[in-house]
C-alpha cells in the first residue's frame, strides 16, 4: 500500500535511502516512521504503540527516553567541551576516564582502549591493527583471519568480509582476500544426527585445526568470534566449544578477537558475553549498549602483548597511521560513562539474571508448537526458529519469507522483533519488567497464530 500523501512515510520514500532495506519496496510503501519512545515502547506517526522486543538494534538497553541522566551528561559535556580529538597525543579528559573505566571492566587483563563510532569501524580497526603488528613483528605472511559461517561483524570493507552472511557480499566484491571461514557452532542446524553437543564442539575444533593446518599456521593471525552469535540468528555454542576452540588457537599462536558488540554490558547475564561463554580474548570490540544506543560510540580493547607490538611498530614508523576524527568523541564518551554508572547503580547484570528464568520459560513455551524447530536463549537474548517440518528440521522455502512475514504481522499486534531467515530474534531493553516479558511473548503468540493460519 502506498503511503498517505505528505505523511512522514511518504517523505521518507521520497528522500531517504535506508540500510538493510529493499529500496524499491520503500519507494512504494514508505518507511515505518517512529516518532517517539517511552520505556520499552516506541510510537509510530499515527500514535500506535509497539513493544520493542529488539531494543531497536540490540542496543537500547535502557529503553527509550526514560533516562534524563544521559541527557544531562550530554548537555554538561557539550557546555564544557563539545568536541576534541585524539590525534597527536591530544585527548578530552572524559575520554581518558572512559578508557580507564573500560580497561578496568574487562573480563581478562587488557591494556588499552581505542575508540571508534560503530561496531563495524571497531572490527575494521582490529583487522588493520592485526596486519600492522604482524608486519612490525617481522612476520608479514601471518595475516589471514578466520571467522565463522553466519558470523556478523559489520558492514565496512573488512568487517563485511568477516561477516559470514552471503547477503553482505553479493555484488559488493566481498569478501576481501585472506578471510577464512570455519564452522558455525549451531548444534540444532549443523550437528549430525545423534551427535551430542560435546561431540559437535569437538568436531568444530577439529575442523578449525584442519583449516589452520591446510592454510599453514604461519599464515593465520587471528580469529573473530561473538560469544553468542546475535545477528546470525542468536546462536549459543555448546558449553565446551570455546575451551576447545581456544586450545587450538593457542597451539598455533592465533589471536582471539571477541566481538562483544551485542553480548557486552549485561545482555547474556554477565557483564561480558565472554564471561558467559568462557572466552579469554586477546582483543575485544564493543559498541551498542556501551552508550545504551543513545550516541554512537564503540571501543577496541587490546591486551598488553598486542599493545606492545603496536607501540613498537608505531615508534618505528614514527606514528600509528590510523585515526578517526570522532574517535573518543567527548559527548559520546560522557554518555557512555554515565551509561556504565547507571548499569552499576541499577545492578543491570543482576536484573538480567533475575529475568532470565522468566524470559527462557516464556521462550520455551513455544517448543511444542508444530511450526517451531528450536527455542534458544541466554540472559535476555533469544530466538525461535520456525520450520516446515519439525521432525526433519526442514526449513520453509525461502521464497515464502515466513520470518519476515511474521515480523510484519507482529506489527499488527504492537510488537517489534527481527527475522534472521525464519529465526525470530528477541533482545528487549534490559529494563523490561517480568510482566512485560510475558506480554512480549503473548504478542508473539498472536503473531505466530496468524502466520500458522496464513500458511494453511
Ligand atoms: N558486530 C556485531 C556482533 C554486531 O551485531 C554488529 C551490528 O549489529 C556489528 C559488529 C556492527 O556494528 P555497527 O552496526 O555499529 O557498525
């Protein structure tokens, strides 16, 4: 249906090019315009209310517009020093404070923080750091980077190459050279019939080792992994997966980069996803809930070994030839610092842990539904995977777009969720209440019933 003339949706169609959108469809239908938010709800231009079951893009951990302290922190910083940069040893005082805070919060000893504006930029920066240090260390052949099928690490050139989703490569001439792909640790989809999760994890580690030996350990620098894969469909690896994978990486002196862009800041029931999944990274990237999604800021943490290699090469070259104008932007840094204070004061990790049983109970309620293949979740992030045939796990024909259709139908029931293929993801603001968790799944239940009817 074409949008009402002169509505915001029509103006969006006329003037705005969206990311991750079929541009032709948007031209015909107009955008889904959100005008305001309150708590865990957002409102469209007609005033209709939606429970945002995705915290926007996995980021609005404190909900929408309910936190005056973040506004005050931004205003105060804008009055004191609205902008300064981090080139040539300069830095705003608040940026120093945030760097110190993040290094101190890290789940394993980290040495330094580097700031970016987005998760993609952070991951691209890490790729450059890895290449840079290995040149500096006199091993220019050790440059290849491993990531996993279905991984999501962003959209910039290197980050999109690390991303293991074909839709991000097609017609972009990606991935770049030197990116290797290893298995996605999704037991439900990739486990052999009768194979235990433990055996599947062992097979993933063996397959990783085979890849490393085939390529040559001396040519591989690092592996990127999210502790729990988010945008790939909320994939929670088997319990022993990371221990097994890390033993292989250690054996061949391959760095592990934990992408905490979604998992960080309480989402999985610990402050870091790395703690939940037993990951001991050499490098970490983070964004999104670092500022509760309120302002764009991302960070890279590097350990002492990585830092020293970078430091020594920057001294040799007279400069680390990488920098972004808005790296460590003081207003974003001030809001991030205040966000971290709020997480501490509100005991956000305890809150997620307390809600987890309710969230998982409600999620698992759909296990017996004839269209549901798997319900998976941890902390306050989860997914329900729909299948055509429960017994064989056969997926629906992609042309039916069952997942995206459910997302559209959910709008009628005042619910925003996200489809990754036919997996429906849930990642509500961490300030959601128990009653609201229940309500979110009631809205989903109605949407699923409509889809079941449509499929008849
Ligand atoms: N890494 C992960 C795990 C993500 O989920 C995302 C975004 O969803 C990114 C990186 C990229 O972050 P951004 O969209 O801020 O560039």
